[in-house]
């Protein structure tokens, strides 16, 4: 199964037979990057159901089921399992603990140099003992939230897990340093650094770094500023509601008045600036995560965002009341009562944030809805185009080069269908040209690209191409090479075959016309084929005889109908010159690049790029005497 981002497999992923619901897997499911693999035993005809549970890079547990059938002529199967649900309550509570603790710890740590210390200086004291218990409590609550999230998701194999593991360590360190700062003020600086280190954790772990959005640095910066502004605001309110009474008890009436007169106006200014930053950065994040206004009420993410915005409006209204009516008169008792009300509403707002971060953004849902449900085969390249091909992970990427610098890339997936919904671009030098969809797996450059070297950029890895300066029609040369190959009496093929950058196999083939061959692979397999019989062995095991449909050898790897055959220039093979041609075979489909002897028209080297099939051939020992006989 292929996903659009890195995933980790979770418990509950299985494949069962619908008849008895017994597992038919041959090993543990495993994930590598964006691919989930479930090994299966040899399946009999029947109906089966796949249930999968994975953890996404940004911390979402994603589940699903689908049925499939084995055997011709069967009716469409129904799923025998349900997807089940994730432990949403635990996740939301854990996130609420972490966010609440972070906002308190970071807010108090930032409020301390911005307002608390200047107010202490105005009162003629430097006693910070009233504020550090709040920081300690915030760090400790954040640690509880992180420690609950990490075991829920397992070891740190995704961005989410790693970020929260680090966040938990930072939080417990900050709690320890805050406790020490109660008796040793100098340690407060280290606790302040822990607060700064804790601030970006939810932004790094969450949606801000997801693929396919606005520039990720902009999203990350906006998200960190959003959280930081909210933290300073909340830290100031807590300092006023809890820290101020504690500090006032240690001051003389005159010092207490100077302290309050210096602290409260600073808090009001900080709150106003925080609201402006929260509004601006919240708008940036909303525009990034939602692709349509209707997603505000049609998606769970949008509805949670509306609830958060409504609660924020209530808090802003209370804050404006404090600023316009109570602050000028410095009515501290009434002010603290209103601040307590603000904090209660803010606690509810953090609940909305906990839900918000656990939901998939509307933009992701839109991509899932608009992505084609049924994969479609790719189309042939445009007539008159020269074609090249390369490998991007387990995907084949073909490049069609048309006159005037017009470029068109085709991405072929391992399922033999075009890969849609990708973010594709063409890069040359310091210039990047975007692409627009043009069919199944097809992406056309938005403007001409005239360059000798072009890189096609896509999520599974870039593919670099060298553009030939001139090409010539070569259909007749490809046909002659096919005839020359079929007319050989014997040859040796040195083959390198890969299905991805990690899975490769080399094989040496010895072929004698009309129906004899032997091969040995780098994995230890070997075989002899003679007419209607064959003998196979693994490693040093004995050769086992079996029946074989007679072969017609040698047979070319490409069919009689080749499209877009163009001569790209000259190359050297084995010390001699060879004509280099490329073409597309629609029967497979596959792209080919062939080095042809200009005198004999024999193929000397071949590169084939197809669905999860990346093959290189080198041909030698033409028409030499070879003896292929049954094992004796």
C-alpha cells in the first residue's frame, strides 16, 4: 500500500480469509517510507479482507479496510472486518495536557523578562520566587502529556514521535530547573532556554511540516509565532491571577502599588500585541490548511477551527473589557476576577486545539477526495517527441521532449498505472518551472524549458536528464536491430534488474537458437531450458526437472511496434562506436534506450524502464559456439 507521506505500521494490521476470518499473512507487516507491505502466504481462490492501521508523520492514526478476491469470475467481495477506531479520548487528553503545560511554562518564562522583572525593579526588589512555581507546574504538566503521547505511539520512528520524545525530555529538565530556581535565581536562565526549546515542538510534530502545502518554512514560522503569542498572553494572565497576590504579600504597601502600576499596563500591551500576532498567524495557517471556505463547516478540522475562533473572540472581549474599564482605574480585585474568567475560557480553547491537532486538515481531505479512485494506464508520448526515462524510487519516469523546449513527464507506478496527484516541477540551473496535469500520470511543463540538463522533481526523488541537442527519426534502425537480434545463433546476456533502489538482481544468460538457454542469478538460482524441458535449482541444491513450453530464441525484449523512435547521437560500447536510439513500447508499456552496432545493426546494450522493472542488458559472445545439454 502506498501513502503520500512516511508512515509506521501499528497493531491490528492484518489480512484474513473472509470464510473463517483466519489470518493469511506470512510474516509481520512492515513499513518502509511511504510503503506498507503485508507478506501473504500462497492464497487459494476466495475472498479476503485487508485491515490496516498506520501512524502518519504528523501523528495521526489512520485506519482502513478493503476486500479483494482471488480467482476468475468471482462476484465483487465484501469486507469481513471493520476499520475500528483510534483511542481519540486518550489522544485529545494527552495533547491537552501537553499544550496546556507548554503554554504555561513558555508563557511564564517569556513574561518574566518582558514584564515581571521590570515591575520588580520598579518596586525595588528582585524576588522572583512567586513566578517559578507556575513555570514548574507548566513544565511538569507538559511532561505528563508528552509521556502519555509517546507510549501511545511507540518508538520515535516518525517526526511526531521523535518531536514529542525530545519535548518530554526538555519538559522534565525545565521542571527540575524551575524548582531549583526557587532557591537559586541563576538557574532560571537555563529554565528559560528549556522553555524556548519546548516552544517549537508542536509545530515540528504537527501539520505545519506536512507535504503539499504552502512553503513549509513559512508555515513553521507562523505556527511557532502563533503558539508563542498565545503562551505569552496566558503566562501574563496567570502571573496576574496567581503570581501577583503571592508577590504582593512579600512587599510593603508602597512597593506593592508601584509593582502593580508597572505590571498591569505592561500585561495589557503584551495582550494586545499577542492578539494581533495570533490573528495574523492564525489566518496564514487557516489559508494553508483549508482549500475551500466550505471546509469550515464540512470538515471536522474546520468545525474545530470555528469553535477555537469563537472561544478566542470571547477571551478577546473579556480582555478588551479589562483594558477599557478596569485597567484605567487599576481595580485589581475586579481585574483578577475577569482574568480568572479568561483563563477558564482559554482552558476550553486549548481543548479545541487538542481536537484540532488530532484531525486531518481540510486540504488533506480535499486531496483524498479529488484523487482518482481507479488508477488508469498511461498514454503514449506525443507524436514527434524524443523520449528518455529514469527511475524515482519504485516509479518509472518518462520524459517527452517536443520541439520548442516543450517538456512532458509521465510517472508510471509499480501497479502499471499512471501516478496522479503529484507535485511535479522541472528544474534547470536556478530556474524551476511548474507542471500541470495532462492525463493519467502525465505532467506538462507550464512554459518552455530550453536547456541541456533538466531535473524532474517529485516526491519519490528527483530524476536528472541530459537533453540531446538534436535527434533524428530512427524507426527503421530499431526494426533492423530487432531483426538482427532475432537472427543470432547464440549470445550471452549480462543482466542487471531492479524493482527499486534497494532490490536488485544480476543474471547471466547463455542462449543458443532456437530453444536452449541457461542462466545463473546473483541470488543463487540456476536453470537449464531445452525445448519442452527444464531443470531448476536453488543454490547448491539438485536440478529438478519439469515441463516447459518451448521457447523461440533469441527474442527481443521489445515488440514489433515501437513509437517515438529517435536517434539521440553516438556512444561507445566495448571500445567501439554505437548509435544510441530511444523509443517507447506501448505493449508493455516501457521506455527503451538502445546502443546499436552501426555495421551489423546488432544491439550492444539496452536499458528498459517499466513499472517496477528497471533493466540493463549488455550483449556479448555473438554467434560463438556454446554447448547447452541436459544435466548428466
